[in-house]
């Protein structure tokens, strides 16, 4: 795969060569976890349908069939409908999921900041490059949206709570800082033009489908780049040694969680105050 941006399906991207942000995030847990076979969860097909409908409506029509409301596949009509859907090669989307996806997409397009970000650009672009430090390693990214005018990379995120105090913690836990750093770094390597603007459009999965737009801070991007570099070094060493180890083979003391010790310290302090008050 030569360095550059390509139009390809989601399946082609994920089944093809290249080291992705998801793999980098997993390898920080352990190389063995990165290598382990992955199971598809219900969230994955839903997420793909949501992205396609929001950003590529023409492709959505060619890819999905909506199961009619109240239809049962146990009935004659239901069996005939499912056979037709399977024959067409399209994916079946439930009526409830379809309603949710429509609501989420409409909320995004009704948000003026999100709509402006998505007003110009290309959706679902796959990029490939060879890392300058490890030139034998092919790296890749798949951007939900790249705004041509501002060179802004945009990623849609479905969430249970788009408020800042919740989304900040969830974003770090899920490695969104690594995504921002990796994607901006990759786009810069591919084009030779600096890309330094990454936005997250967070949309809730329940009515009223609240939307928040977040710009990745420089602190977040730098932390992501540090973690990506650490993961890339681990990956390169594993390739060199042909070993993909799991957790350290050592015995360690199992300690109490910090919050337990803090709560006990506070309880002792409160008991002491109570005794002073009652004496």
C-alpha cells in the first residue's frame, strides 16, 4: 500500500494491512490482547449505520434495509421480506435502531457548529503512511470526516452522556487522545502539510440526542502522541522478536483501592470530631 489517502469500504480498511490507532491502544494493555481475535458487538453494526446515514446518505440507501415497524420474521410476510433483504445483500436494520439513528443524525445537523464542520469535506477517508522512525511499519487511519477548507479532522462519537465532565473521562479511557494525535500525525505525514485541528462531535443515544462539539486540546494531542509512540515501540519490538506477550509473569501484592483507604481515613477523622463534640 503506497502512502496516501484512499476511498475504500470499511471492511476493506479493517481487513487490510496497516497499524491502526485501535491496535496501538490495545497493545498498551498487552501485545497478546492486540493479537487476540475480536468479537463483533451489537454496537459495531449500529455505529457503522449511524456514521453512514449521517455522513453518506446515498451509500446508506444502498447498504441497509429497514425492518418495518412491528414485523415478525416468524410470519409469512416477515420471512418473505427477510429473504428479499438477504438476497439483495443489504444489512437489516431494526425499526428501533433506525429511529435512534435518525434522531442522532438530525441533532448533529441541527447543531450549527457541527453542521459547519461537516459543510465541506469528504467522509470515511482511509490514509496510509510509513512511519519515519520505523519505515518498515505501515500505519493507517480512517477519518470520519476531513474538512478540506480548514484541514480539520472530525470524528463522530455516540455516547450516553455528552456533558463535559462525563465525556472527558470516557474519552481518555477509550483512547480518544491517541486517536487525535495519531490521525493528525498521519495526515501530516501523508500530505506534507501540518494538520493540528481535531474535533469530536459527541451525540447522545437517547432523546433528546444532546450534542456537544469538542476540540482536542494541545495537551490532549501531545499526550496521545506520547502514548502512540510508546505503543509503536512495543509493536516494533514484538515484530523483531516474533513474540506477543501478555501480562508480566510476576507475583505482586494485591492492595486495597485508594478510595477505600481514603474513605477509612475520613471515617476515623469524623469519629474523632464526633468524640470531641460530645465530650
